[in-house]
């Protein structure tokens, strides 16, 4: 699918094998809903409890997946994964939370800073 001259449609994608994160994952659930909404389609989807398992199946050439950029960037840079042009995907919000009566430690503030810097670059 990566060598296509045009973006894949939902109808075309619904005929592929997909490896997705477990139910309850917002972006995997959204993708599954889009694939299942294609009239007459019976998409083949396997769910895993880890992103690594889904990514490994796709790296082995067994099908497609949707992953957060942070979980795919190295494999994309190394050529182990390839982007497939298709319908636009929604942005997935990220929320950071803390206990309302506790101040974050210096280490926690450093992690938050690194996360914010990372996503400012994406």
C-alpha cells in the first residue's frame, strides 16, 4: 500500500489486515469504527495489549496499524515501517494529571518538560 500514487480510501483499507491496540485505546477504537462502517466490509482486525506487539506484526509485513508518532518515529527513520497515505486521522489529545494537593517532584517536572518539548516538535 505504501507505493500507491493516491491515498488509500476507507473501502480499500477495509480489505487489509490490521493490528491494533486493545479496546479502549481511543485511536485504535476510532480506526476500527471507520473500517467497520464501510458498507459490506468485514475488516480483519487483531487487538493486542501492547503497541509493541502491533508494531512488530506490521514490521514483519503482516498488515497495517495506526500508531502514535512517538512509537513509530524510530522504525520509520530506520526504514522498518513505511507511512501509508490514507484518509486523515484525528489528533489524539494527551493529558497530564497530578494529585491536586501534591506538588510534582523535580524528576516529574523534568519528565513533563521533556514530553512538552517532544510534542512541540512533532
